[in-house]
C-alpha cells in the first residue's frame, strides 16, 4: 500500500517528512486491518470513512510527538491508530446528529444506509480502539477514557447550549477545547508517552497540542466568513446558514451598539439564503473578525510558549511551522 500524503504543512526537514510518511503508511495498514470483521457488512461500513480519505492529521501529530523519544517504539503506531479510530467514530455520530448527507466528498454513512447503522458503526470503531488500547497499558487506557469523557461532555454542552447565567463566549471556547482540543491534545500525549519521552516533554506537548486544536477550530470559524470560495475547503457562510454561533457571531450578538442592529437581526437564527451575501459583507467588515483572530493568535501563542521549551530538533521546528500554518490558513 502506498504511503498516504503527509499533511500539507511546511515541514522544514526532508528526513522528518519521510519518517512521517513511512509511519503514516504503517498507521493506514493497521487502521484498515483493525476494523476487519467476519461480517463483510460490518467491515464495509467501518471502512466507509477510512476509504473516503482524510489527512490523518491527529495520527500525524502522534508520530511527530514520538520524535521526542524513540519514534520506532512498539506502541507508537497502535497509539496513532487508536486516536484515528476515535476520531472516525465521532464523525459517524456527528453526521447522525447533524443529519449530514456528505462527509469527505462521499455520502455519509447515515445517508448511504441509515442512522442506526451509522451509530452502531461508530460504536464498533470505539470498541476496536479499546481492544488495541488493552495492549498499551493502564495509563494509556485511563487517558483515553478521560479524553472520551471530554469529547462527550463537549458534545452535550454544545447541544444544550450555555446556561442562562453562563457567558456564551466562555461556554463556546470550553466546548471547542473539549470537542476538538482534547483529542488533539491526547494525540501529542500518546506520541510522547509511548515513545518514552520525559514527563516534562509529555506535558508540554499535551498542552501545546490542545492549544493548536482550539486555534485550528477558531480558524475554521474565520474561514466560514472570510473565505471567498470553496478553495479553502469551506463553502462561505455554511455555519451561518445552519445557525451555528461561531466566535465572530457571538461577539456581534454580545454587542449593544446601535449600528450592529441589522447584523444582530440577521444572526439571530439560521441565515436565509437570500440574506447570506449581506450577512457575510457586514460580518467581514465588523471588528468581531479581528477580535476572533486575536483569540486564535492567543491560543497559538500558548502553544508556542510550551513548544519553545522542547529540545531543538526538527520535530520542534515542524510544530512551530504548524503554529504559523494555523494562523495563515485563517485568512
């Protein structure tokens, strides 16, 4: 099987890029074999999103973190597969909750089959991840359980929304940290732990990766407004059409300025198709965009602070390049 492409990031060391490509090829092989079942339908449904593609971003972070220890250690590739299986399982469940018809350019599992199949397939992937975890030791099992708890908590909190006495912006950031940041944090943690890196390095990479994850999602918020075409991977205004209150939207809704009245009216719920162009124009010109970008930069700066204390090896330079990329991709 050919190695999948390394995530399109500005890696600064050719040897490191080659090591990651080879590691990702091993991850891909184990990922596919781990979902094989005696029942051909279970195998087909489980491989549906695997074969739809994806850049294996979280698996790549596991391999990159392992560079700070012994990258060829036996548990590194299985740890990366656990992370990827967990991520894929959440996608099956997310598509059911969002009633999404498409995932990664292909029909979602719930659209191809039905919601029940999609939910059970996600559960199956969680189970397969647990089987691999059993060979990695109790500490890794405990961390995965804590991560899963955060993923579910974040989804629940997003679903029910902030309490009446809760700041919607603080609630939103906490949801991002749980739903997106937690698994990316565990990616860095697994790679460092399973490669035998020191506890200080493990802690630094865990914190840095969580901050990168939150920053990445905040970048998606900005892209939904700022991107001019689908070249960014997002159709402009998708979140607005679905009534998703991203950070720039929350900043506008919290504003009491009279000049924002029209924009607040447009953002009160899902934006009608005929109003999307006006909403995007007003939102792009609003200071809320600069505030949201500043929040993104603050999270990336947190990551850089922890990364700066790591050994000066090509993997550190790659992580720092990733920080730059998280900011640049937001437009």
